[in-house]
């Protein structure tokens, strides 16, 4: 099962019907296409930053370590970009004023859309997408008391690493 984040923008009359779903997974297309993927996704700042970083890293590796090292640097940088592409997409949406409104667990986009819209109270049932929906498991109750900072990990320590995104 994949996890999808749902993004809405207040500039639309009904933000739910213009919702943008971003899958939280490795992006093969981003890894293969690199900066072109960022341009196709409407992220010009990511395109420029990626291009500058990639050319600088590969150029530095080629000058100092040789052609083979430059190839490995490009390969590793492309794999890293495949892992970070969806986080950069979410960053770009947040930068443009979109708000993350939900997290949905589903195998495919269509199933994620069905689950998301079925869980909304403000949508009449006659316009919901048809098809089987499986109810998601209820969330466990939120911990209360000292040391329950949402930006903290399961043991109260701050979240560290490349993938987690802290609360602002």
C-alpha cells in the first residue's frame, strides 16, 4: 500500500475538487529524467537547483577523481533525487500556497481519491466516485502529556534524517 498526501488550495471555489494527490514513494521517472522531471512537474526552482548541483558535482568529480568517479557521482545523485523527488514536489506545492489536508493509504490513485472523497462530510454521496472502497483502519489515539511534541520521534527525540519533514 502506498501513502498519498492530499493538497488543496483555497483559491478554488471548492478546493476538494482541485485536490492534488502526491504519492510518497521512490520516483523512477525523477531518477531517470532528473531535471527534466522537475520541469515537467512545474518546479522551475528545483530544476535550476538540481541542474546547478548536478553539473557542479559531476564536474568536480571528473576533474578531481576522473571519468569513472563522475559516472558514479551522477548515478548516486540520480538515485538520491528519485528518493527526494516527492518531498520536493510537496515543498513546491506548499511554497505556492497549497495546504496538505489529508493522508490517504491506497494502492492506486483512483482508490486514494475514492477513500479521500468518501471520508469528507461536505460532499453529497450521489457525486462520489463509484467503486469498492475499503475502510482504512482507525488511527490510534494521540499521546498526551509531556514530551508529545509532534516533531519528535516515537521516543520523544527529535526526528532526524533526510526523509522526515518536521512540523513548522
